[in-house]
C-alpha cells in the first residue's frame, strides 16, 4: 500500500470570467506565428489538404504550449497500483480510500469490481496529487454516481494529468453561490482538473453546474482536454447574476485546448441570465481557449439561451473558440443559440448584442498570428442562431451554421453546410469585421436567412476576397422575407467551376446557376451526411479538384474524381465502392 502524500492542494483557484479570460490571449503569439505553416488563403493553392490540416494542428499545439507550458515529466518511477475492492462510498478497499492513498503517478484499478455502481454519499472524490489514472472495467459495467449532491471527481494538483478509462461518471453537480465576484465559478461538475485531462472509452452523463459563471459543466481542464471514444450527454450549465455579468465558456466541456476523437457531445441546456448587466456564452457544447480539434466526432442537441439587461453575447451553440476550430470527418448538428437584442447607448457606452454561429463560432485572438481554422470532410446542419426580440440597430450577428471574424480564411473543404437558419445574416455562413472564408468542393444548401440565405460575407475590413472553387451555393431560401439571394458579399468573388444560384455581385464568367438537383441530406456512405447529386444534375462533371483531394466528403472508398471531371460540391456521383472495383482491381 502506497504512502499517503504529505500535503494536498485541494483549493480551487479563482479564475477569470469570459471577457478577462479572452483578454489573456490578446498579448500576441509572435513565436508561434513565425513557426506555423497556415492554410492557403485560397484553398485551391493547397497541394495537400491533409498536409495543410496537419500543419494547422501542429501550429495549434505550439501555440497552446507557448502560452500554457509543456506537460511536466511524470514521476520517474514505475506507477504504483491502488486496487479498489468494493463499491462502498468509503472505508478500506473503497474508491475514496484509494484517492486518499494514491501518490502522484499511481493507477487506481477498478477493473476487478463486479458491482455496477459506486454511489458517492459523502462528497466528491478529491486529490491534490499531480498525476492520477483511473482504470475501469468499461463504461457499460461500472458507474461512479454523485447522486446530484456533489462534484464527482476533482484532481487539484497543479502540474499533471488526470486519466480516466472505461468508466461512466454521472449525476455530478456543483453550485457556486458565494460572493458576487468573477472568481466564483461553477465548473467541472463531473470531472475537474487543474491541468491536463484525458478521458477514453467513457461516458459522462447528467452533469450540472450553476453559478454566476460556468466553465465546463461536465468537464473542465485548465490544460489540454482530450476525449476519445466517449460520450457526454444530458448536461446543464446555468449562469445567473443580478449584480454582475453572467458568463459561460464551454457549457458542456471546457479546456485550455480541447481535442475530441470518435466522441459525441449531445443534449445539453446552457443558459446565461443577468438582470442588470452583460450576459455571454461562447461554445455551448465545446470550448477550447487555444483551440478545438474534432476528429470523427459529433456535437448535437445543445441549446444556448442568453438573456441580458444590456448586451447579450451568444456564439457557438455547438463549438466555440477565441482562436481556432478544426473539424475533420465530424458533424455539428441541431444546435442553437438564442439571445436578446442590445438596447443602445448607456452609461458604459453602446450596448450591442452579438448573436451567431448556431453550430460553430471562430473568433481568432490574438489577431497577429492566428492558426487557421479548417472544416474538412464534415457536415454542419440543422443549427440556428436567433435574436429573441425586436432586431434593431444594436443587434449584430448571424451564421445559422458558422460565424467568424477570423482574419485568415476559414477553409471549408469537401464539406456540407445544410439546413441552418437565422433571423440575422447568413443562413449557413457569416463573416464580420476582418473575417474571411475559402470554400473548395463544398455544398451550401437548404439554409434560410433574409440577408444572405446561404452566406453573408459582411467583413468589409477583410484582407481577402470571398474565395470559392468547385462549390455549390444554391437551394437556399429566405426565413421570413419574400425572397433572398443565396450569397451576399462585400467583396469580389474569386475562384472557378462553381454553381451559385444568386448573388449580389457579378460572379466569375464560368459560374453555373439554376437547380443543382440535390437529394436530401442523408447517409450516402462515409461518417457524415451528404446531399447526393441526382441524375441530370448540372454539377456532374462540371467541377474541378484544385486541392488534389483523393476522395469526396465521404472519405475512403469514394473517389473525388469519377468520370470526365470532378463534380461540383462535396459529393461525387459514382457507383458504390464495391461496383467501382467489381473487375477485381483494388
């Protein structure tokens, strides 16, 4: 049995609110900026999508490490093992006893338990060590249940990592009701850690946090947060204040940088309400201060509502970051942001509400050295961004699917933006300030808004034109008006081989228009849903493959070029994979 550590750092430090937290990033990252290899402004110039994507991932990692510091070396010894023998709340052989006995670097072994639930009746499992690993028998075999009366797990050592594998953690609850200061945060009701967190093959469900500010109601890590092959569902995050602002960053999960692989975040309720000041949410489902990377993952069913006496900031219903978002073979669907309108001049200036990015919102701070955001082989669908109240001169925003003011183009490649809506600007995509977009082999359809039914590129300060190659922007509709054009832009449109039904500017001479004859958004193969091209579609064999992509959005087994030329859009019309190789070639 391992010796008990001499001291435990279990106090939870005071942290900055949304505005102050974002301000931490404003100093600039000149070293990271010099080292990174960003995606091309026009994706047609990229020789390899995957190489460019990896370059952005590497640059994001450097950016995080530059500001957050590297993970310290784990203890230089063989990890000790503390075995849990029973499912009691406390006492010899219990999980609580293991937390008390474990020293930094130990593994708490729960794999031999035959019982199905450890019910926490005397508070959270808390440790002050730096490194700790919990190994369970499988998420379907063992649950740690906090019964809605306390946090579940908190690792408060300042320099290490919490690892969890093969467990369900449920019904964690934390409420902060102390003094009205920004330091009083409610976060990490199921899992809280001062530094890195890695969660594999696990389920977190019915986690709830409430207070004047919330960071990650289900999981909060100040360092890197990694979830692999896991599920987070049924989260509630509630920020409410009468005397100060109410803010939330990461209603469900919040990390210094957040990485999701083969993971689903679903069904969450996120609300920020203040009766006298500012209310804000950035990233209702997933938030990463230094970036979010999703690979083969899904964020769905997150509902965000912000009600504020002055200005409401409601952005990124599914995913939000002040720096970088990378989606690869992922889906952000059926999320929403709702906010109240701003009301105009006041004692502290003009109160402007900003509401946007029902699915995804990308800010990019610092402005001097951003790591480019990329959406590749992914679908953003069924999201909404709505102003609840009379829209006037003091309400900004839009982007039912995605909103951005990133000063380097957000690249949307081999991807689908479908069925999103807003009563502001840009049913599918929206830019403002210096924001920019670059589409390549993308399909933007069935979105709804009155100003830019598909896309509203209103970034009149941007250094880049609106760029699109071999993409479909058609089949979109107004939300309430009699009519709306598909593309509204403050710039010239660059690129070639597109099908754009309507726009407010002159389009390149080779642009097609009319009905692309798309099938419904459906499972047509691959990990994400797509719109198939129906027989007779003018998009068939009329496109190009400027980035030399080997497959269409569906990935392996679905060629990017089949026939005389590539098709326009994210989907390539072709026989099923088995039929392609029916002659024996592989």
